[in-house]
């Protein structure tokens, strides 16, 4: 798919020195910002301060939060105040998988979101594949004074898009 105007030269590939994690150019930033704004705007709209009678429908079956991280606990408290279901973990997703998600995703392709460490989203992503769901958004959440193994990620797992091949009717 070509996203440039006629007569506009193609963008050259990034030099190797400019590729890799942590090095974003304007193009990367614009692409990621557009995706993030749409997804998180919907999430935060659902977390609004509307009263219970006029509360918008939940966008996610659950918001996964890790009790080990203050940022994750604060995020979960916000979404819980708005009436969303919070699925608590302490690094390990085993109970969440066996008690809730495995059964749910067999019946319904319900989206979930979270703010967790990488290990949790990695495991959930692999398990979701078998149920027809995919990570549709993942972004680093920068923590003050952090950069080590406890880096957090904001993410969404949702049903994979259904692509249909269009052609002449037979």
C-alpha cells in the first residue's frame, strides 16, 4: 500500500544507526501518536466521571493491573471508580488465565487492556493467539527513575481484524 502523493519521492529507509528501540523520528512519533490517541481516548472516555445512570458501556472486559507497581495500582483505581472490572495480578498471570480469560475467550472474544510489566503482556499475547485475539496496541510507560526490568507497558488485546478478499462474484 502506498501512502504518498503522486510525484512525491518515497521516504528513504532509516540508517541503521537510527533504528532500534528508543530512537524515534517524527514519522514514528506521528504513527504511534495517532494510534495511541484513538485507543486511549476511548478508554479514558469510558473512565469518565459520568454518574452510574449515564455511564458509557465498558470497552474492555477487564483492565489488568499489577499490584507490584504504584502506577498500575493508581491506573486500576481510576478505572474501578468508573465501574470497570479490574483483574489484579502480582506478576504471574496463571490465576487470571485459568479462572477468567481461558473460559471467557472460548465463548467470547472480549477485549482486555492493562498496565503491566513485559512478562505479563508477553504471556497473555501468546495465550490470546490461540483464541483469535491479538495485541492491537502496546506502548512503553516510562516510570520515573526506571529503565530496568520493571519497565511497564500499556497494552490492549482485542479480536484480530477479519480481512475479506473482495473479487468478482462467482
